[in-house]
């Protein structure tokens, strides 16, 4: 007849985070605990990670041709204005103003 409705408190109900305005949702890359030379760093020392993956893009940004980013792009971002999202125990999600996304990592492919 009809599809069963899931109650909001149900463990099967899906909840998403959708950025609004000129913002994107980024999952920050793991903080490095080892230097390029192979030195292991103590837990107290943290090298700030400024890279991550776009998880979601607001409709405003998605429809703006001035922002050549899409979902799953790996980006370099300034976390200064980022808002951490405590979502299901994941402490690596941040809502970032799109102007704080300063670069997108692209792979060059040989067209021939």
C-alpha cells in the first residue's frame, strides 16, 4: 500500500548534514602522526591538516560557475572560519565558507 514511515528516533532513520548559503561540508584528512622523514610524533604534537574531501555542497555553491568544485574533490582549505560538526561521533566534519576553500587537487591526464 504505502511505504512504511521511519520515526525520527528510529536507528534506521537517515540524517544528513546539508550546508546552507555559500558553504561546503568537508571531511578533514587524518592528522599526520609521522613526518615525511619517518619520525613518529607524540600525540601532544599535532601538525594541522588543511586538506580534506568535499562531502556536500550547498545548492548556492553548486549552481555558481565561479566555484569549480564538486562532491568528493580533495581540497586545501583555511579552517579559521570552519564550524566543526559533531555528527555520529565523527569529529572530522567541518562546514566551511566556500571562500575558505583555496585550492582543488586535480590529476592531469594525458589526453592522447
